[in-house]
C-alpha cells in the first residue's frame, strides 16, 4: 500500500513541477515588458518580493487555470506593480500552453 501511495505522490509532484516551472518564462517576459520592476535581490540570485509575487501568480495560473489578474492580494506591492505582474504571469502561462490551461486542482478533484 505504501508503494502505491509513493507512486501516486511522485506522479502528482512531477505534474505540479511540470506545470509550475513556467515562472522563468514569466521572468524573461517581465524583464522585457517592465524593465523597471526588479525581480531579484541585490545578490542577483534570490527573488525579490516582486519576483516571488510573480512566481506565485504563475503557480496560481498554472494550477487553477485562472488568471491572477484582479486578485486583491498584492503582498505589500503597490497595486500598479501587482497588476503588471499578474498580467505578465497570465500572459506567460497562456502563451506557453497556447490557451488557458486546464486547472490541475480541478482535474485531480474529479
């Protein structure tokens, strides 16, 4: 029984990782479209608050198949910056899939 559990867990984790690794595409798009938004801390390796927020928006879009645009949670960012990052996340995810993705959370719940 535990091996079936491990296989299921492994498969689900792989699927989540595959869906959510689109954040790097969103970072490239954001740097091009909004070059004044700093996505990295001063060390150049770790994401800033803006970078973390963008990645979270990508995760939301990929997992739920819904746009993060208009989400009221802005993580201490100003509304304009959060709105740009939300749009960038959604544009990146839909560009990758060629459409809005099927929500992973809805798929596994069925």
